[in-house]
């Protein structure tokens, strides 16, 4: 999917605003989801983990288990922390960490909020993501910074995001119906499919009750660690 496919001219019958509006309409109900619990597998390099991922608004928690050892990364929206028994008996606060766990709207947040934030949106081209023909939409965060979103021509689902400046890419595929929503059950986050963190979701529960306490730092707050 990460291999760049044919680039086709834009559809002159569809504007950039219409493209985004079609996506927003498709995901209007999913955007109302406030909490989720996902169970599945995660692979980083050669390491494979069982995972449970909790998200509640801007709070998130990721539990990764390998050989009966559980590692926790979490954020309450203000503080990010980690508990890795292989490194320390106590949880530690992570300052400036790139391991912050994403909330529910991390992939499409700027696309979905572009109109509300008054961001410039350009319809660039039609391009294939794997076998899926997509509209390529560019959202400008400012004059120099932009994000690319690839929205399926036939279904208005998001298949790829690309941050060219930071050479970061997200791929979403294997969409399935969960309750009344369409949700990607396979995701690649990184540079490419071969250099990425892979998430494969087996069970997704939307809008379950989640106790806020699971996101709070459980240790002493005087042991920050910088990456």
C-alpha cells in the first residue's frame, strides 16, 4: 500500500471543500465516539506484542504484553508516563516523549477540524493507495506546514496520511463495520510498511465506560525522564 501508484488529474466536478465535506459526512457519527477499547497485536521491528488500547477524549493508555510482561504507556492529556518492569520497578514520567499515546482522533484530527479552524485545503490529485483510488487532499497548518490525506473515491474512507516534512506516514486498511461505523482494523504508522509500527485489531469496543484513573500517573511525580 505504501508504494506510490499512478497519479491522475483531479476530478473537476468535485472541489476541495466538497471532498472534505464528503469525508466529514461519512465520519460525522464516528467523530461522536468518545471512548474506545481496542484489543489486538502490535509489531515494532521484530518485536510482537499483545495490546490493549484505551482512549477517552484526549486521554490514552496502551498496554503491551510480551512473554507475560506488561509494559504501559499512558497520557492523561497533561502528563505522559511509562511503566516498564524490564527497566524499572516504578512508573516514570516521560518529558518530551515521542511515545505519547494517541487519542481517538489522532489520524484525521486536522482534516476533520479544517473548516472550524479556517485552514486552507487544496485538492491536489487522484492517486492510488494500493488498489484503492483516492482523492489527495492537502491541509495547510500554516504557510510552510501541511498534511496530506488520501480519501477513497468510492467510499470516502481515509486510507493514508502523509507528513512530507517529517517523512511520516499512516496507512489504514481492512475496514470493517463495528456497530454502525466503518473502522480500519489494520494500521501502519511510520515511514513505510516495512519501517513502521503495525497495529492489527481483533476486537474494537466503541463508547464503553472507562475509569479516568487508568490514565493517571500512579507513582511519585519527582522522577521525570527525558528521551
